[in-house]
């Protein structure tokens, strides 16, 4: 009961807290690479503005991946991605994984190394759900 009294009396303070929390969450999300939808990824890949980095395990990658994707498993991103992606430093790196759970951490790692990073919203699963093609 006291909590609701506090909120009603200090509504400006509580509102400010929630706004700051939202801004913090938004900034952290951007830091990991802004999520972009499948149609935007397709446009960027077709215009050769971007390179797709698939961070799924090799077996999943071989089972079906987006055309032109480069595979560096998530566990090896820290050690190997910079060497593999160096020729593409001037392009946007779009990070994709199965559902989007590892793309943020991989994006943060690449961003810290100076790459311009985006994340495929929803991962490869969402890509497939939209009827977009995969190659084997």
C-alpha cells in the first residue's frame, strides 16, 4: 500500500526513472548492432553494401544458410572474426544467428573492433518464416 502512495506522490520521480531505464535499454540494444528486418538485409546484400556473418555452428550453417553468408561460429567470433572480416571493414556487417540470442554479443564484439554492425531481426528462423530462401 505504501508503494502506491509513494508512486502517486512522487509520480515525476517514478516517471523519470522509467524513462531513464528505457533510454538505457535502447542504447544497449544499439550498442550491440541495430536490428534490421529481412527486407533491409536483402537490399543491402544485393547492393553490396553489407556482408552477412552467420554465427551459428557449422552443422547448422551447412543445413541451410543465407546466400553469400560467411560462417564464424559464435564461440570463435572473438578470435577469428576480425581476420575473416578484415577485407569487408568498409561495409556493414550484418550478424545472423538462429533466433537472435547470440547476435547481440557478437555484434558488441565486432563493434568494439571498429566494425559497423547490424543484426538480422529474428535471426535465420524469422528469415525462413518469411519465406526467404536458404542455400545448402
